[in-house]
C-alpha cells in the first residue's frame, strides 16, 4: 500500500521536464504565428511530442514518482496534443475535419479517464496499438506543418512527396486511434470491477 514516503513531492527532475515541455508551448505558438520560422515550429512540436515519455521514465528510473507528477504528466500531454493539433489546423497545416476528428477522440479519452477515476477504477495499461496510433498522429502533425509554407508559398518537390506519405501515416493513425478506443471497453470494465473490489477489501 502506498504511503507518504512514496511521494517524491514537487521538486523532481521528472516534474521539471514536464514544466519545461509546457513552457515550450507558447514558444511554439510564437514561432508558428508571429514569425516565418514554420519549419522550426514544426521541429519543436515534434520534439515536444517525442519527449512525452521522458518525464515518466525519469520518475520511475530515479524513484521520483510523485502524486503531482501523476496528475500533471498526463494533463501536460493532453494540453500539448490538443493545442498542437488546433494550432496546426489554424495555420492551414491540416484540414479542420482532420484536426477536429483527432480532437474529438482526445476529448472522449480524457472524459472517460476522469469518469473511471471518479468511479474508483483501477489503472488501465495502455494497449500496444494505442501507442502505435499515438506515435503515428504525433509524427504526422509536425510533418503536416513542415510540408506547408508561410503565406501559402509554393511547396518544394520534397514537401509534396513528404505530405503524401504523411497523409498515409495520419489517416492510419487516426483510424487506428478510434478503433483502439473501443478496444478499451473490456479493460475499462475490468478496471472498474477491480477498483470497486479493492475498496470493499479496504
């Protein structure tokens, strides 16, 4: 059973990285909408997405797991994803239908996560295909942004080719994300049952 000793508190390297990632979000928005450095904004967005595992890994590796980290880590991930995809759509990197379909899935996941937590469900392990879909989407949005130019300037040949490949990755990732969402129904029921059983035992 967890005790207060298990809580590493606020001041951990893992939490620091989470806050740095959040602090980089305004920098990304500034680069995208206030400068012509769209490629730099795309690379920054890609870096923010690619490092979503670092804070959790450090918390476990350095034995710095904290209650604060357990809250702000997933919240930071959701904020970065939602703001990132809406920003890319606003910059005409992707059609709005694609961004809203991705956003709707994220909102459903967030609401269901909050609901299960409120009902006392046990933790649900992330499905492998869920990780694949997330990776595909986190890869596609920076690439979509990288294959557009400020002021609708003409695209280079490599941008056309990259964008075609990115559409394949993006559509596959989005479709898989919605399919995996329904695959969580059975684990969610089991987690809810286990959580309630654990409370009865206590």
